[in-house]
C-alpha cells in the first residue's frame, strides 16, 4: 500500500536539514574559535596599551626610597598625573609597607597615607610577582586591573619597594568584540539561509531521480512495466536509474514468460483427462482442475483451503505425514466420499453425480532443490472402465468355464455310464449317445461363437460387403421361418439348431416399406443376427403368439424391428441383455440350448456395419428388438451410370 509521506519524513527534507545543520555547525565552530582568538588578541593588545613604562617605574622607585615622605608624595602625585593613557581610569602607588603613597583619582586623595585594604596588592608586594585580573563592577562594566611590583634598581633588583596598581576600563574592547560577533552572527544567518536554498536544490537533485524510481517500482508492483525512469546524469543515481529501467524490462519479460507458462499450465490442467490436486505444505488444497472437480463433485470454492485428506475422504485412514513419507497409491470411490459427507453434515446434503466411479490416486511431492517440501500433488485417474473390463473379463472367464463345464460334465457322465455297460442296453445306449452328441454340438457352437466374437473384437473378421435389396433379404429370412411352421418334421428335428425345442404355434406378421431399400451389408453375418433375434422371439413367445417384423426408412437409416408377445425383459436387465453369457432366465435358456452369446455377437456384427441395435421391452408385455443401419438413397440407374 502506497502511504503518503509527510514533509518532515521525506528524504528531501532530511537531506536539506542535514546539509543546513552541517553548514551552521561548521560556521559556529569557526565563529566561536574566531571570536575567542579575537577576544584574546584584543585583551593582549589592551594589556600592552596600559602597561606603565619602565622609566615611570624607575622614578616611582626613587621617590619611594626618598626619606622625605611629604616631598616624595608630591613627586609621586605629579608622576602619576603625568601618565597619559585614556584607557587608564586610576593609577595607585603603594609602598612595601602597604601605605598608599599616591593616586591619580582625585576622589581618593584622602586615602593617601592610609594603609591599603586590597589584599591582592599585599600579595604582589610579598611575592614579587605581577598580577592581572579582568572583572566587572556593579554596573555591569568590565575593567582590567594590573598590580606590578616596584623594585629598587640601584641596590637589588629583587628588593620590592612598593607596587603600582593600574585600573583600566575594558568597555570599548568588549564593545568592539560584541560588534564583530554580531556581524559574524548576521553573516552566519545569511550563509545558513543561502545554504538552505542550496541544500533544497541539491536535495531535489538527489531525491527527484529516487522519487521517479519509487514511482516506477510502484507501477511495476501493479503490473505496469511500460514506464521508464529519466536518467539525469552518469553518476551513481544515473546508473541506478539505468539499472531500474533494465530491471523493468527484465521483469516484464519474466512476467510474460510466467503468464504464458501459467496459461499453458492452466490450459493443460483444464484439458487433462486426469484430475490434479495441489496442496501447500500443510496439506490444504491450492489448485484443483476441472476434471478433479467433476470426479469429486466439488466446486473450486468448496475445495480451496480444505485439507486434501478431507477432500479425498481418507482422513480416518491416513495422516498428512503418511502421504509425505510413503506417498501411497490408493483407490478412491467418490460416491462413498459423498455418503460420508452427508453423514457428517446432515444439514447439508451433498448430491453425487459420480455413482460407480472408481479413481486411482497417485501422490508425489513438490520439493525444492534444498530438499524442503512445499506441498503435495495428487493425480486422479479414472479406472472405472478398466475395473469394469477386469470384472467383465473375470466374469467372462467364469462364465466360459461354467458353460463348458456343464456339457463336459454331462458328456462325461453319459460316457461313464456307457463304459459301465449301458452301451449293451439297446434302449439306453442310443439315447445316451444322442445326448452326448447334442452336448458336443453345443460346445462346438459355443467355441465357434467365441472365436467369432474374438475376431470381431480384434477387427480381424472379414466383412464381405455387397449392396442388397433389404426388402427381399429380410423377406427371404422370414420365409425360412414360415417353412418351419408348415413342416412338422422340421419343427420336431432337434438336431437342427435353428428350430425351437418345443411344439409351438405362432405366426409372422410383415410390415415393410413399399419402396425397395438397398443397403451395403455382409449377408451371412446379418442373416445370423436376424436368425438369433427370430429364434429368441420364437423361444419366448407363447403358443399362438404373433411375431411382427417391420422394415422402415428413417432419415439416413433403415430400421428393422422384430416384436414378440413373450415374457418380456425386466427393466433392470435391459442394459445387460447384450452382455456375453447374460441370460434373464438362465435355467430356461440352457434348457432351450442357448449359449448366451447370440445377442452379444449380434451387437458386434451390427456395430461392424456402423449400425446400432437396441431393445424396448417391459416384463410380461413382450419385447421389440431394433436394428438401425446406415442408408443412402440411390435413384434408379445412378450406380450403373457411375460405372459407365
């Protein structure tokens, strides 16, 4: 979030402030040193200007040695009065006994001859060391005092005969110093103001490129890489601006590559036939593609942020550590997950659209080069058809084994009976041999049908296609069954697999379209299909029933339908009626010699002709089988004209 910076928080203000403070600090340090040196120099100059000349000190020493006190005092007064220095306000002479011998102050003439009360003067006389002092009076004025010992030059230089006290006003000195200080402060203020202006311009020159780079960084953060930072020079800021511009270009290119890869990944995930679920390191779902949503009957909003263990319904069997450490492969049934969610959340009923769906879940780690695990990927593969095929294969093997074992057991039983002596019985032996032959024929038919199915499954069955007048072809097949009705012997011939095994009266009703329909088909295989359906209609029709055979034209297809008035097919069995070895009434089917492969072969043959076969039936109301074949209308002579 881009918060507005207050003026005093900006680097522009800070740079200007630091520059001005550095300038003022430097000026003040230099000024303080200058004023101090100026003060010391002025004081030294002033001290030199108020020093009593040596010849005056010599005259005063002679007078102090004079035995005539009155004469000496008058001379001292004259000497002191002759000191010509406007800065000196008072000159006082004291002998070595501390007696004031003379003063230039007219108001203090009464003190002449009195002992001085000033202890400093006494100290100078006793120590023979000059002493100076700067002090202030009650009015706030400053003055300079100097006490210099007077020695006897004629006898001993170290013999102090007195001291001379000089007092001078320093108001002019400090007035000059204050004036110079004021001038310096004024100049410092002006320099500070000028420095501030210069600092603002310098700070702006520094911060303006930085501000532009900040704005460019904000635009880059918002996804706009079109802007460029202006380069003001070839200094470090210019190089930094150039680097930011290069970075903007590189980031834009990287973003385009990243967006392209993300779109490609999204497209791949969206169009994958497998479901994909990705999680973070805590196992919460971060990505789920549409296929996985469809498999699990979930929306993206319901899945994102939820534990993958909950999504897959395995939280009771596995922990996240189990998946990370062992990366299990497992089989998942989404309908059971839905039932579990309904049980856990009775107030929120989750409807399942994935009944009978079986998924194979494969887990892998999202791992960095350092080994850090940042998540988990689960791939869901739909193995419903595979499981169904495996189940059908197992069931097929079981059915084949059962169907072959039954006649083989029967054949073996009859052969054992014949071996045990039944072959000598003229009545039983022919019956046993007849049953053995029938069971052997049934096994041969079953094996032939299995071989035919295998060739159809593998696409190796050769189709002998030719254009056939379907009206005549269908009528020819029905005429064969009419002959069975008229020929008692044929109907009772149990060695003929085309005939039913029961004496039954029935009639065949024909409803054909009037125009001739020419269709390209394999006559032998299609005859087998119609024979299978007609045989079933005869087997399951009641005595005296009517079998209705229709031939219709429908858009780009011709439709053959065969209806009976038999037992019908329960609705739960309709979808399985074309499965191999499937029988609605298994006991009756075996009794009538069926193998359970006829309708399966019929379906394969029809589909090999690019057609479709289905049944419409209700239990107790008969059944109608439909065969739809592709058909293209030909006008008379078209085909011959094409050959010409």
